[in-house]
């Protein structure tokens, strides 16, 4: 069963839980987890080094801001959407239907990948994570998904590890 927007005749609950708020909270949890896990990233010890944790923390901060905007938009939209009775019966020209199941699974897999990276390492987790996300987004090719995941992971690894000297987690199982 697909979760969709409420019907045109249903009055929105301004402070009720809906999918916008739930996704905003989940993405906020991912951002907080990213900040928490990135604090443990090693640094090179150079005076000019901003540290490998700086980029994840900046992106996590941006995620927190965007999540707050999503939740705020829902709260403001919920208060201002009380339509008069004659507008409630008007035909809906274009109704946006959203599927939140994939969003929840994608967010949950992001949290799982963040939690598994210190143990399994960057390479294993990223290949599995990217392959899974490609399948979740509709790319179901049995050869291309893993191949693209490996190519993207290798490219990112050499960009950050060799190019920028950012140490990536090897994983405690492989040390």
C-alpha cells in the first residue's frame, strides 16, 4: 500500500505528525549521527589541516537546517491551509502523490551505513550502500549496480585518500 497525501476534503492537522515531519526528524537523526561519528575521524596533526571531520560536519549542519525548513514549512502550511467549504469541493487539477516508504528505507540504510563504517571500513560499506541505493531508486541491473558502486567508491577513495590526504576508515575487522 502506498502512502500518499491526504485527500482534498481532509483538513490538515497543523501540529500532527505527517510524513514531512517524520522525514525531517529522521534526516536530522542522520545528521546528528554524522556529526557524532565524524568527531572520531583522525587528523594529520598539521597546523593548517582542518581535519577530515570538517566536511561531514558542514554537510550535517546543512542537513539540520534543511530538515528544520521542511518541518517549519509543514507547520506553516498546515496553519494557512484551512480552506473555505466552497474550495474544498473544487476539483483537484494536479495532485502530488508521494511515496515515503523508499525515503524511510534510504534514511535507515544511511544510518546503518554510518554505524557499520567504523567496523567494516569505508570500501565494503560504501559499495554495499551504493548498490542498495541504486536498486532502491529503480536501477535494477545486476551487473551495472555493483560495477558503478565499485567505480564510485574507488573514485571517492582515491580523491579523498590520495588527493586530499583524508584518512578513510579501514574498519576494525580489517586492522
